[in-house]
C-alpha cells in the first residue's frame, strides 16, 4: 500500500478521490451518491467558502496496482474552534474497503496533520457546513438515506474504533406518516401561541423570495446557536453557498419562518426528497441529470425535515408545538405521504419523546466518534 496526500490542483488525484465510493458501493441499492458539483467543491480551495477561514487535507491509500482502496479528509475548522473554545479536528469523507491496515494508515496521516496544527482531539464524521450530514450509520442499514445524509457499510464503525475512536454522540432519524392521527391539541396550542405571543408563520411562493431572505436567515440561524455547543455560526460566504445548495431542490412552500412582527425568531426547513433521481443519474447533474431531478421534485411523495429551531427566549412555552404543527402542515399541504425527520440528537429526550407521541418511528441511528490526539 501507498499513502498519497491529495494535491487538490491535481485533477487525476481529485478524480481518484471522488470516484472511489462508486466502486465501493456497487451493488448497494441504498447508497445515494453526492451531487457531482458539490462533491468537487469540497476539494476546490478557490470556490468553497470553508477555505476562506480554515483548512483541510485529503488522503488516499492505493494498493500495489495503484488502485485506491481508501480515502479520508481531515478538517481544521478555525471558526468552530473559536466558537466552542476547542482545538478539535474533524474527519470526513471516509470511505474504505474492509481493510483495517488501510484505514489505520489513513487515520495515522490525519492524526499527524492535525497534531502539526496544534489540535488535540478529533471527532467525526463531521463536515464542512451545516448542511453536511454527520456520523457513521450504526443502525438502519436497510433504509435508503434522505438526500445528503450519510450511508456506509456495517463494517465502517469497526474500522474507526480500531483506530482508537470511541462513540461520542448519537443522532437518530425517523419517519412520520401523513396518515397518522396527528393530535389536534398540537394545532390548538400552536394557534394560542401565535395569538398570545404575537407570532406568525411567514410562507414563500418563489425561490427569489427565499434568496432575498438569506441574510436574515443567516442571522436567525446564528442566533439560534446561542447557548449550544458543537455548532458553528455561518459566515456570509457560507450562508450564500448553503442557499445555492438549498435552492437547487427547494420548494418555497416548505420553508417556514416564525416571525415576531418583522423579526424572524424561528425556522423550519423542509425539502422534497430527490434521492431516487440522484441514484438514477449517479450524481451527475449535467448534461441531463437536472431534468430527472426536476421531475423528481414534482413527483416525490417524500419530504425531508432537516432543520428546525427557535431563538433563545422563544424556545419552549409552546414554541415546540408551533414547529410540530408546521411540520405536519408541510407534509399534508404538500401532498406528501411520508416525512423523514433527520438527525435529532439522542440527548434531546424531550424532543424525541414528543415526536414519538406524534407517531414518529425512529428507524436509523448515526454515531459521531471522538479520539484524543
């Protein structure tokens, strides 16, 4: 085996890094590839806004025939460390054959790179932005993931644990069926909260309306992080980049903003699931993949709920009921049959208990791993 630190200006090495998963997941009907333009941007130091404040390195292990058998990215997110007062590296984009030695070579290279930058622990899988799904799948391998949420073979956790990592945090995903008997009391509480606290839910008709709201959504998202850990505020460039990603497949009707007068105080992000189309076009948007994605946006019966929150001072006291009410409305009004509520922390006992009472079946679990350096 040979270790290669990818030169992101070397097209051949970048192509090898990006193409490895397609060979590893041949015959896996659940795997959903990333969209090719977004996958390439991770390794584009000129275009991805992450590189305006932070750095990353990428590694490949190749066998004696020069064929890649494993890959890994390691990130030094300076903004994350400043916000959380940590010196933490992330590992991300891990893919590998069931080959413990190859995985160890990759992680050893990542450890060395992180230590050389003064970092003292590593967690992951954790990505570049708030839209990047996190964790290794440890339960629910039989299910196709929501678009953007990681999928991996069952042997990956053993490779990571053999490199010295232990489980840090778990997140779960669950289904909500549109035909479930949703408690009317939730809608009643939501209406009372709107009346008594002077709140209303803003809705949108066009992508242009959504794009105009991006600066305020950025401020809302950053304000909602107050008092939390393990998160990082969005920069202006990251907010624009996330908006570009989201607007690829957004349905404006599914983006709900809770307003207090003219000030946004809460949000619910939902979008039609296009995973089936991404599988069919193998992540290639051009020349014709975008047509399949467009058709899938209109015919899919699945919706992904991938972000909800209220700023400090509006959490609890009915704020949760308001968000739950809007979740159900997003499903019913959009004509969807099922929603996938993705990656809710298992330590959020109240949220999980309330969602179970609404009929959510938590079917999948991802695990974040941590290791001291």
